[in-house]
C-alpha cells in the first residue's frame, strides 16, 4: 500500500517530465553535449603562438632561424615588422610575441658556440598579458632558436605533449563533476519549489503518503535521467570521439552514482531554503557554479591556493569526486585507491540528506 | 517616454523590494572579486623534478643541490638513464626531467660544452612551462656562480625574454578581467530572463499585454535596470581590482566601458530571447544555463581559446563573450585602444544589435 | 441596435484541429452589462482573448470600440479594460503603486491618476491600505482592486473574465455594485461568470456551448423561451447537450 502510494508519485513525476518534451530534451542532451564539448575543447596546452620578426639585417643565419620558427607546428609566423611596430603588433593582438634579431646576430651566435662572452643575439618580446602563452611559448621559442647550437649556457628545452594521449580528456572528470552537480541540484530544487509556488505541494502533503516519500519520489525520475546521462557520456566518448577509455569503469560508475545522490540531496536542501523558483535557480545555477568551477580543482590546481581556500575547497563535494575520477580514469588506479574520497562523499551525502530532511520537516510545522 | 518611465519605476521598486536580488547583486561581485583571484594563482610550487646526471661532477652536484634546496621544486630522484626519468614523468611522479650531459663541469669551467636539456610535461602546460622557466633561472644562476668561482665573466644568454605588459607573469592579472566578464555574463544574462518569465508565470504579463504599452517600452523597461546593474557591478569590480590587487586598466576607461556596454546589451538580449521562447521558469533557466555554461567554458575565460582544437576555435567565433574577453584583457593589461581592436568591437556590436533585435521581435503581445 | 460597441461576425479560433471558438456572431450595445456564459471549456476565455487583442482570430471579423479586431488590436487596447481570471496585479507593489503604474501606462496625467487613486481608495474603503503590498490583501479585496484598476482610465468597454471566482457572497454583492456604478458611468461591461444569480443582473446574456453561441437575449426573454423559472435552468438545459467539458 505504502509502496503503491510511492510509485504513483514516481509516475506523476515521470509524467511531468515526459509531458514537457522541451525540458526533457534539454535535461537529456545538455549534460552530454556539455561534457563532450568542454571535455574536449578545454585544454591549457600552448599550441599556437603567433610570432612576428624584427630583423635589421636578414642574413642567412637570421633567415634560417625564421624558417625554423615557421616550420614548427607550435608557431605561426606573422611576417617581418619594423622595430617601431613591436608595441602596436602586440597590442592589437596580431602576434603573441616578437622575435627581435640583433644586427650582428651571426657574429654573436658564433661567439656563443666558442664559449666566448658575447651579447644577446635575439630578444623575445612576449605579450605577457596571457601569462600561459608567454611562459610556455618563451621556453619553447628559446629552444627552437638555439636548436642547432651545440653548447652554451642556455639549456635545451622542450615540452612533451601527450605522453599517453591524456590531455585530450584531462578536463573530463572535472566537467562531469561540475555538470552533474549543477544539473541535478537545479532539477530537484526547482521541481520541488515549483510545487510550493503553485500550491500543489499542499495538496500532496495532505495525502496519506509521508512527506519524505513525496520528496523521494520527486528525486527518482531525475536520478534515472542522470543515470542515463552517466551512461551516454562514456559511450559517446568511446564511439564518436574515439577516446581510449581506460580505467575501472565499474568503479567510476559506482562513484558517480554516489555523487549523483549527493547532488540530488543538495538540490533538496536548496529547495528548503528557497520559496521561489527564481531563487532556487539562482542558488543552484549561479551561486553554486562559482565554488564548483573555481574551488574544485577543475581548472585551477588546489595545491596552489592559499591555505584558507584549500580548507574551504575540502567542503566542495565536487573536489573529491574529481580527485577520485582522475585517479580511476586517468591514472588507472584500482578502486581501493579512492576509498578515502568515497568515504568523504558518502559522509557528505548522509549529512546533506539528513540536513535537508530535517529542514524539510521543520518547514511543515 | 512617459510609459517607459512608469514601467522603469515599477521595475526599480520590485527590484529593491525583492528579498534576494539586491543582496545578490552586491554580494556576488564582492565575494567573486575578493576570493576567486586567490584561487587562480599559478605561482606553481612543488614542481616534481627528475634529474638524469650523466656528468657526475662537482658542478652537476651543485646544480642538483640547488634544485633540491629550492622552494619551487621537489627533487624526485636522480636517474642514470633518460628512459627511467621519462617513465617517472609518464606516471605523473615527475613534472620535469633535467638531463645534465657529460661534460657539464667542463662547460661550467669556461670551455664550450654540451647543453643541459630540460623536458617538461606539456599536459599541464602551466606547471610544465613555469617549471621550465624556474629551472632555467636556477641553471643560469649555478653557471654564473661556477664561472665566478674561477674568476670568469658570466656568459650572456643568446636569447633573452622580455615579458611585456605583465613582467612578473602574474596569472591573477590575467584572470581578473575574466572574472569581471563572468559576473556580467551571469548577472546580466540570468536576471532579466528570470524577471521576464516570472511575469509570464504569475500572469501579470497578460494584464500588461491588454494595455497599449508597446513591445519596445516593455522590453526596454525590463532591460535598462540590468544594464545599470551591469555597469554598477563592473565599476565595483574594477574598484576592487584596483584597491585589493593594485590592477587598473592600462588602456582607457572609455574602451572598457564601451566594450562592456556592447556586451551587456548582448547578454541581456540573450536573456530576453530565452524568456520569450519559454513558458516556464524551468525551461528558461535550463536554456540560459546551457548558454551561460558554454559562454563561461568556451570563450577563453578559463582556458585559452588558442589552446582549443580547431573545431572548438571555429565555434568560439559565434560566442559574444569571446570577443569581450579578448578586448578586456587587451585593454586592461596591454592598454590597447578601440582602434587597434576594431574587429573585436565590431563583432560585439553586431552581436548586440542582433540579439536585441531578436529579443524585441520575439516578444509577442498576441498569440 | 444602433452603433454597437462590439460587433463580431463568424469569429473562429482553431488550435490545430481543435475549434475552440466556432463562427460566433453577436453585438453588444453601448452601456450594456453583457453576460457571456458557458460551461468550462466552452470557449469563453478564448473568445474574450481574441476580442482583447491577446489572441489572433483564425477567421471572421469584428470591431471592438470602433476598431478592427484583426488589424487594430493595439488601438483597441487603448479603449478597453481587462481583468483576467488569474489575479494579475503585481503582488510585490503596493495598492497605490499598482494604481500609479497602470495610470501611467494608460497615459493619464499625474494629477488625474492621483484623483482617481483617491476616488478608488475611498470607494473601496482602502484608504488605510494604500501602502500595503497587494500580495498581502485578502482575495476579495484583490478582485475589487483589480476591477478598479481595469476601469482606471474609464474605458468605453471593460472585459471581466470570471471576476468573482472564489469570492464570498458579500464581496460578490459589493463587486456587482462596482459593476453597476461603472455601467452607470457609461462603461460597457462584458463579463463571464459561472454564477447564474449574477447572470440575472445582466442586461443581456449569451450562452456558449462547444464553441458556439446557442442562446442570446435578456434573462427574462431566455427564461420565457425555455419556459423555466431561473437562469440556472436555462443554462442546464443548454449545457446538457455539450460534448466537451473540462
């Protein structure tokens, strides 16, 4: 009897979702599109540095060096410019760097080979407003320019790309963590607050089904939807994008299910705070976005943060999820290696659910 | 004009009376500007270094000691062969491999000799390349010291790097203009959309629709408050950037505000479009959320557009914030002028016109 | 009927294959209180929305306050008032602020808005509530306020869509007094209702069944035509044959 009441609520919620094809389409497609889109578009590799050249005398040595830059896939040659144009070229964004060859470039390079003291042969002026390009590009360009110098104080440098083809999905765990959290929290909080707003919640609450079951019933279809998303993403990644899926898939699935529950509990908690759909949406879609993107280690390494923010980041569930998925998916570690994260996520889920239920019951009285 | 004023008065009162919005508009930028820049520091510490020492001289030992002593590095071990060190890098145990060639000691003593080789993991380019830079500095320093010990002049580096516009490579400065854009994307996109669809849900829009209010004044009355909010938030954020982080725009304020105006127009137009095509708040929010996420993740705010694969780069051409991000960083850090960035400004202007025209056209008083 | 304020011919509205309003034709004279009756789902609200310029007619023609319903919806809006089924004033504005807003929208001068506001507040005995948020008012008060706002600019014609739904009998009575006063002041009233006692107050009523107008006339004439004692019975006789209901 009790179970039947519960199931009829689940059916009602499912119908809500099915009757609104637009929302269903969004909810089904959005996470998949975003995970795939961001997962494969986002990268911090510096792969395209545009270089302009200033050379008072285009000697054979200079031309050879310029040809080396042009031939390198990491650089795009933007041609020769006048020495007075350096600032203009950089400020208008036509080039990321200007290589300024000394007038006696050849002589200085020869002196260098012989271990004699000579002045600088090339000055690289970088647009350091993009620190990433500047620091990576500088190292790389230095090594390209000195590639055929056998000796000297300057080290030979190189960046090793994709030793294991990892970078193409380096961001995927983070993106999954972000999208699942936001979408699940948003869906549940809004669907509950919506009923509060339209007054249908009152009708449900006077029914013989216990309030908690009503709320649980609201979460079931969204949980199933999320499971569908969870299954689609790796499948598409494998088939469409041909990403080698290594690692413990079952482990990742278990971990993600736990995380989904946590996100739904979060949504429930938000719904107890918000009286209006708009508020629920702003909290779950916007206020949650910042910590989830910024403090979870998704894009910015936690180890670099000041101490206090490192402590704060421990409270962001996404941080633990991302760490665990990275271990399983990218480092290929066994499930036993993520027990700590699983324990933390489970504890968080329990606390959030308890808090949400308590708050929910308080509101009823 | 009168109608517009009356409607604006209404919007303002509703805004102030909302229990949530004024707090959001004030506190959100405050928290974002005060907290997030600390998150985005890229002063990388604890770079894991593996050394392959083929020289085994006192000079190479000195270099290794120096690396081990540095705060920036954690020495992960000395290896005999490059393969072993590379394996460590593959496993993630090391970020950078330093190969000291046989004869390093000789070169340090003054003779010509082979160069040290530094290989960094490019997957985390920031960490890899910064590690490389730090190591180069350490190496140059060691070499100069060694030469000085023997009374030799330090060798000049053949290639020197000058980092213009942000000489200390402060990553925070790169991110702060981007954070301002995030604020504008969220506040000027979400809020008008919510406001408009909120009127649809409560039915108040119908009462407005049977009045002679024109579509233009109604839409404008919805948008103008959020334009004001956008400018206020931007100004607040710029003040905070100046006071807290000592970052002021190198270029003109006019250039910043012009771009911001075009962008805020665009975003609020997008919000109105999303609301006009949806009947429930849930739909609007999901649609907005979809676009806001794409705007945030794909327009170069968090990871650079230049690092994206070709298809993604093409996609970014259709994202208005991409142009704004480029403009803000260039004006803020490089002091670029509107004339220098005219292509980006033009693109933003086109988006502003398109999105607002679409917004006004998609509002139907009659079904 | 000379110079009707509202006149429609063969007006229809289809949603896909469903004909919500099926070729209705009728006139409303100036100064009348016209009752527009029908069961739920008969098409009353759809018809009314077309007349107010909220919805495009699929076919047919008509004029409202001298303007064409097909082409001149914005001109119509200047001359009519409308009160919808759902309460649609702004909950988060005060009584006075709502009045000021709609006064401004209809282009009333500041002085005139003030005068009307005082009149309304006095008439509704709302003076102490002028600074109360509308959301905090009881339903009956809200409805009376909504009516006053709909007639704020003294329109030639006001459309009321089930204005007394969910309102207690005393407030309902007061509401109808407001309607009579408006009609006496020269405003034509077009009202839908489910209360047949209210239908008795109307100068003329029409009854819609399944998207068509099945009866039209004064309450007395209709009762005579169907040989019954009350409007309630008239309505039941007609509605019995309805195929669609909610």
